[in-house]
């Protein structure tokens, strides 16, 4: 399940553990496709047992976080481990790429 968060919740949300954060924009077909990929990935064996938290942030509603991370295009995917960014990808992401990014 992907949880919607805001600028105010972002810092607390990425603390502790493995986090995948998706920056999206309403009515973006690529963003909607990415949400479906993340939802499906969460149920795959590669993701199970890793206790990954999934968040999404609307680019237009989260200007502080967008600026802080330098999000310039969407969809943008960021992966954090214990509050530290370990991976970043803009555009399409495959299941195999996600596996590598979270391992």
C-alpha cells in the first residue's frame, strides 16, 4: 500500500528502515503507471520480508521536499535507508530495477 504524505510528514517518514518515495503529479499517466508498478512490487517475493514503507508525494503539494531533493521531473522515485538516500530514478522503473535498488 502506498501512503500519501506531505512536506510536514516527509522527514519523519523516511527515518528508520527502507523507504520508497514516489513523487507524482495528478493526471500524469506515467505516474499512475508507476503507482501500479510499486503496488504490484510490494506483493512480490523480492520485496516481502524487507519491511519496505511506500510513500507518495504530490509534486505540486510538497514544494519544500521537491526543492530539497531537487525533483525536476516526474515520476521520480527515491529510495532511503535509515534517513539516507541510497537511490534515485526518474521515469520508468522495472521490477528488476526496483529489486536491485532495494537490495
